[in-house]
C-alpha cells in the first residue's frame, strides 16, 4: 500500500467515498422514481373511477296543457302553454305525477296572475320559467322535502 503524503488522500479511500456517493444518489433516484410511479398510478385510478361511474341522463316529463285568462286592461287575453320538466330521476317524476293536482293548482294560480305585457318579452318568459320552477319545487307537505326539478321548458307558448 502506498503511503499518502500530507494533504493527499489515499486512492482507496477516495474510491470508497465515490462509490458511496454514487450508490446514495442511485438509491435516491430509484426511490424518487418509485414514488412518482405510485402517485401517478393513484391519480390514474382515481380518474378511472370517476370515468367508470356513468352519468345519468336527465329525465323529462311533459305536463298537460294550461289555458288561463291573463290579467289585462286591454280586454280578454289568455295564455296557452305546454311545459316540460327536467328531473334527476324516475322517482322524482313519479312523485310529481302523484301530486299533479297540486302542481296544476299552483301553476294555474301563478299563470293567471300574470299580465300579457310582462310575459311577451324574452326576459318576461325567463322570469316566468323561474317562477314556475320555484312553484314546482315547493314541498308537497308542510316542512317536507322540496322537489328536485332542475329545469323547466316551454314546449308551446301562445298569448291571444
């Protein structure tokens, strides 16, 4: 073995240090790559789970036609409309059908309180749709659960 002069590191010791440093760096790279792979797989499986749940299409329900006299100072005016409701599922539709008399009464009262001039504009129609949705979503029994109708559409709209 060669003796080292002062300030000189023996070759065998420097090779050991180099091997230890390279091994430590290699271990860190392998651990980092493994962690990244695990995290990526977890992210993919979460995305796959989200995709695997099918999105339920909305259920639509048409209501019978409404014909009401409107409030008017210009003589007799009436409104004839047909409405479709968008519900989240068949159970909601069944609940609405079971309480259709209450729905019709609410809507007849609402519609007959309107003036022709206020529902002939696009803004007026939008407000009327919002009012109809509010009336339909009111609970059927005091302190009951509200309905979950997400949207209301006119399928026919005539003012005469």
